[in-house]
C-alpha cells in the first residue's frame, strides 16, 4: 500500500478521539510530503537536528512532535516551533526546556515519558521519582512548560499479556498523575505499529505509527 493508502486506512480504523502521529524519523522529506498531501499534519521525529532540517523545508502548518530522547544542549533546535515534546524524562530536562521556552517567549507543551518496562534499554522517567517531583510541586516552578499527559512504550515482545499489562500500567500512571494537573492533562500517547490496537483498548488518545505508514527505516 502507498503512504496515502495507509494513512487513509488508519484514519478509517482509529476511533474518534485517537490522534494519529505519523512517525517519520529516518524517512526522507519526500515521504513526509506524500503523507502531508494525504492530509496528515502531525509528524513525530526522534532526533532534533533531523526534525529541524525537515521543518525548514516542509509546510508551516505541520505539528512537529519530538518523541526521542532529548539532550539538553539540543533543545534549542526545536524550541521555537515544536508542538509537543513527548519525551520529557527527567527533572534536568524539564528545567532546560523551561529555560529555552522562556528565551523563545513561548510555553512548550510536554508529555511525561514514563519508564514502565523491565527493559534497561528503554528511556523514560522512573515513575516513583517522577511522582515525588510532581508531588513536591516541581512543575509549578517551571511556568514555561505545560504538562499535557503521559507517553510510554510497551515491552518489545510477542507476549500479548505483557503488552496489555504495560498499557494498563501506563493508563494507571496517567490517572494518578492527573490529580496534580488541570484539565489540559488530557493526553495518553501509547501504541506503535505492532501494538496500537491494544493500546486503544486501554485508553490511548494518540498512537505513534511509523513503519506501517512509511515502511522499514534505513538507519
Ligand atoms: C520509532 C518510534 C515509534 C514508531 O514505531 P513503529 O514501530 O515504526 O510504528 C513510536 N514511538 C516512539 C517513541 C518511537 O521511537
């Protein structure tokens, strides 16, 4: 299927209230343009310089989402225009984003990336540390970022029960954290090409889909 056909198929399949993020990392701008021409406006990238290079040449009404691990010294590449940083995973990064946002005179929306699997390789905030930071009012000291919800990944496995348990856990984290934020804490970003139908069962409001739309990535 073409990029356009995949996007149309997904759009037909996703329930109302579930947003489609097209994960375009490692794919050329021509592929993003094809998705754009099919009506797609939200794109996810994992590397700040790549995101910036694509943003410079593609239409202005694209919503750029940062979904990969972000180093503090690279925030500057995306701070002026990024729509949502989904990979906020530490206090240090939160402080640095707040500072860059202030320099640009904007408030940057972020998701709290929670590490819930046993896999060391996965990024994300240790949940107990995150909860402690939230409870002590950590984000109240950072007025230039606005926390919109939670992002997470399930374990990379064929075992469906494990994947279900992971999504259940992310849903519970989001519910627990919600009491410390306002109505704007409305996003639960979970589900990728291989597991998004399950994520939707557990209340995902945004699925991040790459290879199903664009094919395999060439690293
Ligand atoms: C790459 C990536 C995706 C998309 O993965 P696919 O399996 O290609 O759909 C989603 N979320 C994050 C955080 C990613 O890094």
